C-alpha cells in the first residue's frame, strides 16, 4: 500500500487509461531524493498495467555500468529483439550495431547514428504496442549509460499515438542525467498524517519517543520511515531486528538522509554470515544481476548458492526473471538477483574494504562471458581490480573502446580510452590513448570533456618531446578547434584549425582539406578577410585531381573568389562539382553538404534546391541523419527564395527537430532564425520575436537571419526607421557576405528610400550589385533594377521597373515579383497614373495573399484603395494551408502513394503516429481516404 501518493498515482493511472483508450502515448519522469517513493510508484504502475493487459519492459540503471554503451537499453529491450527484422533497414542496422549483434567491421558510426538508434527504439516500442498497450519502466535512470539514455529520451520525445507509456525514475541531483522536453513529477516529502500512518504500519513496537525521533529523522521520506526503525531493532514482530531497542540514531541532520539509510543497511548486512556478505558484494558489483555470473564469481571467493538464503530471508534480495515481458512464444528465461532498493546495492559495495572490492572485480572478470558484451565487462572489472600500470589490461580496455566506438557508444569509448591511458606503462601509448579519448568524447557530443582531455594531452606532449608526433598533435588540435566552434568561439576555432592544417598540409593533404573546410565554417562567421585566408590555404593544397576532396575544394575556392572579388567570370556549376566528387569516391551525402550550401553563396537557388533534394533523399535512405539538419536548411532556404513557403516551413521544422534531437545547437540556432523570417514574412510579430529569441539563445549562428527577419518584420509593419537601423547593422557588419545579409540589401534600400535617406543604402547597394553581376541570375539582376528604380531619377524609374518585371518573368520567384509589382504600382499612383497602377497592384495583392504575407497584402490593398478601386476581399486560404507542417509533409508523401510504414521511415516517426496525423488531416482537407489526396493537393 502506498501512503500519501494519491495524486501521483492518479497521474500514472491517467497515462495508462489514455493508452488503453485511444492509444495516446505518455511519458513521465519521476524525480526525487533517494527513498522518496519513485520505485514504489513504478511498482504501482506495473501492478495496474498488469491488470489492464499491458505488455511490460523493465530496466534499472546501475552506477558501475554507466560506462558500458547501450547496456541499459539492451537490458530493457532484450525480450523484444526478435522484432528487429521488422524495422526499416537503417534503423535495424543502427540497433544491431548498438547491441553488438552485427559485425560492423571498421566502419565508423556517423553523427546521426544516435538518432537512428533512438528512432529504432521508437519503432520497436510501437511494434510491441501494435496489438496491446506497452508499459516501459526504467528505475535509477540517472545511472543509464549515455548512449542508452540518449536513444531512450529521443524515442520518448517522439511518442505520440502508439499506445506506449514510458515511466522513468531518477534521483534528484545525482549524476548528470536530464530529460529536456519531457514532463516531470517531482516527489516531495509525505504529509505528516501519511508519514505517521506509514510508520505505524511498518514498525509496531516503537515507543512514543522513538516514534517521534524516527518521524523527525525521516523528514517524510517513505524509505526512511520503513528502514530506520530497523536501526532501532523495532520492525514488526517476526522480522529481523525486532527483539528490542538499540542505541538511538545520531543527532538529527548530522548525516545526510541517504547516508543514514545506508548506515541502516550496513547494520542489516553486518548481521549476515560472512559468506552471504561476500555473495552480496559480488551481486552489487555485477551490473546485470545475472545469477549464473554471480555464483561463478562467488564460488572463487568461497561463497555458494545456499549462502543466498540468509539474504533472501532478510528481504535484502530476491530472484527475478531476466526476461520480464510476457512472451507470445517459448523462450529461455534466466534468473537475476534484484536488491530490495538501489541504495542497498550502493551500501553493500561501499562498505566493503578496497582489497575485498578488488578481489571481487577480479573474480567477476573471470566469470563474465568473453563475447562482445562480456569482453567489455571483463575489461572494466580488470581495470577496477588493477593496482597500478598494466599494459595487458590497458590493451584490453583499448579494444573495448574500439568496439564501443564502432557501436556508436562514443561516451563509453572515451571512458575506456582514458582509463586505458592511465593504466599504460609506456608514455607513448598513454598519449595515444588520451588522444583517442578526446576524439571519442568529441564524437559523443561532450565538447567540454573533449577539450579538457585534448588540453591535458597536449601538455603531456609539451613536457615529453619523445612522445610527440605530428599526427597526434594535429588530432588534438582538431578536437580543440571543433569544440571551440561548437561553443561559438569562432576566432579561437579558426586559429586552432589553421594550425592543424599547417601540421599535415604536406604529408596528408586530403585530411588537411577536411580540416580547412571546417576552418572555412569558422571563418564564415568572422568576416571576409578570414574567409579569404582559408580560401588561399585551400587553393595551395597539393591535392591530386583524383582525390575526392579535389572537386569540392576547387568549387569552394572558385565561389569564394567571386564573392570576395578575387576572381572574375561566371559562377561554377555545383552539379558538376558534385558529380566529379562522386566519381572520385566522395562519401555521399556527407562530403557534398558543403557544395550544396556554397551554391547559395552566388545565388544558385535552383541548383541548391535540386542538389539538396537529392542529398536529403540519399541521407534518408542510408540513415545519414547527422547531415539532415544542414541539408534540410539549405533545401528550405532554396524553397523560400523560389516561393515554396509551405514546403520551406515543413523542411525547416523537420530540420530543427532533428538538430535538437542530436544536439546540433548551431543548426538549431539557424532554424529558429529561419522560422523567425517565415513568421516575419507573414507579419506574425509575436511568433517572429519568439523564434528570434530562441535562435539567439541557441548560439550566434542564426544572427544574420534573425537580423533580416526582424528588419523585414519592421518594414512590413511600416516601421522604416527601425527596419533601416536593424538592416544597416547586418549589411555593414562582418557577416555582410552571408546569404541573409546579401539578400536583405533590397529591403535596406526600400527602407532608406522611404525615409528619404537613400545615401544610407549606397555602399551596401554597390556591394550587392557587384555580387549580383557574378551570379548570372535573372532574379538578382531584377532586384538590382528595382533598387536602381528606387534610388535613381524618376525619369528612369519606369524603364527600370519594367525591365525588372521582365526578368522576374524568367524565374518562378513570386515574393520578389510581388514586391516589385507593389513598388511599381505605388510609383504609378504617385505619378497620378491611377488606372495603370491598378494592374500591378492587383497582381501583387493576389501573390501576397497566396503567400499569406498579411502586412504586404494590406499595403497592396491600401494602395488599390488609393487608386479609387475597392480592393477585393482577402482570399480564404486553401485547405492545404490549414495543415500543420508535419501534417502537410505526411499528406504529401501519402499522396505519392507511400504507405504509413514508408512515411514513418522517411520522417523518423512511428507508423501509428503517421496514421494519427492523417486521421486529423482528412477533415481539414474534406476527404475520407488517401486516394483523394492527390486531387486536393493539385487543386
């Protein structure tokens, strides 16, 4: 019976009811101090779900297991591994890699493998919940290994309509575990009445004074109320320790509550036979609780299976099935030892003398399996038993680290490499392993840890010249440079990356090219001079014509040369560079990302749209999720510029979601700023400002798009002075060469002219006009003519407006065309040619309404009214405009004939969630089935 937890039980029961009702999934994190009742609430959930017919998965995090990648997830999903063949190929391979079920050879996992593992977990949970709801329980989640936690939390954030309930319990303030974006329930102390009732039920022989003392000591902690009486020898009659009272507890508050609970457990364990204590220590040090392993190890220490009885009778441990999910078919079920409470496991381990703990780990090292997982456990047990440097153990740990990295467990690999380095007798081996640890930490998304390891290792190299070698130095400097870049320290990143490239430019130019491309990204945020510096370094690399990086480097050098005015001629073709790189063996799509984005630098929007569309499809097909946020951003930019606003919104929203899922803060900043621009185009002031704030909070990468967005917002709402001030800071700043800054110049010109201060736009327009000449694009030439019409004499304005409209007709860019039509119509009205003004103004109004650009449609409508014509009423948005970005994306894929499972695989959702969104979209579109979708979308 639970005391005082009625509200918490009701919250859990509501999640279970929703899952059994309409299939709504639910997630809840239970957080609180040790003993506050988290585990008891999980047991309540399990009992309630059992009565409702749920399937069930359970796992518990173990502190000593936190460095073993995917160990927690493998325990949770072990009963469901027979479902792996049903997963989409990339997801199945990611999970097989994670669990060591497939030979990955020497293939290095990609940046998005963690996301794929999480998506595989999502799909697997949805499969299990297909015919009846599923409950997943994870206790002591703060001790989950990083890889398991990331995969599980990613799946949790995407649960929607699968009929899955996920409950995670985590201690407050312990470990570094966090669950951003998930609902949390923080458990507080029991109310006095509930605490008194619980104590009365658990300890019936306490004197009134002892009862008051326990209540004061326990501070409403349920476990303390249950366990502290044992320290007074006052449990219920017939239970261990009920013979009488012993010394009172120490002074209140002298020891933290968790410590007092552990002391109480110490007392209970100390009264057991020595062999039983030994067996409990082995069980505490064995992460999985596997009974066979525990007994094999204990036997070498003089304990046997019959020694378990005393611990079982004391209620300290129990035997449980190692496969807690009811199976639909026969299966082999092992047994594992489960401690009454996680604090008891910690108490048993901590109370043992060091020499005894080391002996226990040596025994376990011999007892565990030598398979893929067993080898890792064996290596860690040996490391914990080591008394000093030992090359054999260090080498075994290094092999464990290599295996962990191939599985995508970079955090675990970093820990293993670092421990191996500490155990290395040879200085060179230690340095090499520390360098690998830094690299693995960087790959694992731990930039602070990576930077600290890299700096410490570089200090070793400075102190010991004999252990220094160029490639290790370059490796460490590259780690430092990339971590500085992730933190937004672009100048420091650039300096480190240039030093790295200098070290290897002659001996390893192909690697130097990759380093300099990363340096280019850092320089891009610093200004044109740093960009030119990196360009010159790239141009000087001695790359052979058949090397994969050669076409990419050549393209980047040519494009930036034109951008910076260091070269003349037409823009090179991105498609040709990509084709040559493919032919030379470039890694697709990852190596082609830079070309895709660089095409935008010289206005190749159509090229970017085609190439990004191809690369996005390839990235989805091969599971290269780490490249998707970048590619989707480039695709969304191209779609925005070519008038596909809804598609841009859909892809930008997906890009943001994936970037946040895999920790790419730079791209999260970019996408928030891009979404701010979309909101500004539509005149949604609050949405634009909120997105701009989120962008700046995520880092500096999105600042140019944010400045353009807020400037455009001001201009659309008639705040020309505010718009000009914002846009001046952008186009005259160090990032004036950015895509957003260049394309903001026509808005700057319009704002300056409206304020009758055209001179404030003169320099920026000259820079823009030179850039437009290099693009060779009709649309950029049209914008130059529009700006000249605004800035020049009225005598030539009409000719320039008409020439601009003629160029606009060559490409589909409705936003640019509508803006030019509006300005031309306004000019005609000011020239008192009202009847002529109506044609461009009506056309502009229709386009703005189609684009849902409310403030600009309002301006066009007002201008039409000023010509003496009643403007038509605003159009009602078409049915597709009523869909959310995710609904729109799902509907478009369904209209192409894709099944729910195919759509789920493409968009990294569960098939049930796809069906749920289609169910919501049909009424909005006025259709009853997917067969009607193509007709609705083409109307």
